[in-house]
C-alpha cells in the first residue's frame, strides 16, 4: 500500500509523479489517502493519468482509504467513473460508491 498524506498540490506534483511511476513499475498500486488534508486539480489529474497508464500496461490502481478532504476535492472536480473511457478494463479510480456521488 502506498500512503500519501498532507497537502498534495502543484508544488508537490513532480515528486508525486515520481512516486507513482516507481510504484507502477513494481506492479499494482493501492493508495492510502486517509491522511490527505488538501489536494488540488493538478494532483487529481496526475492520479487519473497514472490510473490510465496502469490500465494500458495491464496493471491496476485503486484507492483503499481516502480522507473527507480528498472525497470533497474529487466531487468538486467532477471526477466520476463515466469519464474513464480510456480504461479498457472499466476500472475507474473514482468509483461512485467510494466517493458518495450516488447519494
């Protein structure tokens, strides 16, 4: 499990990209985002790109735990499963039930 915490903003995007790329090279990525206090759209887009890269290489990426701040950022950004048209496996990083979009 890969744990990221604190503020995930554009200033840390390059570092997060390196972390995700390294994790992806080792196999499946399972994220623990339970201690994320803040996240901006640049990092959300980075997670989407990493998820697509994982799918294209026959791997997967999922979120096991996420904070309320993370959920709210995903919801505010409008990231819903139906935007994942590029993922041939149909596995979306933003499942409705995990983020409360089916409320």
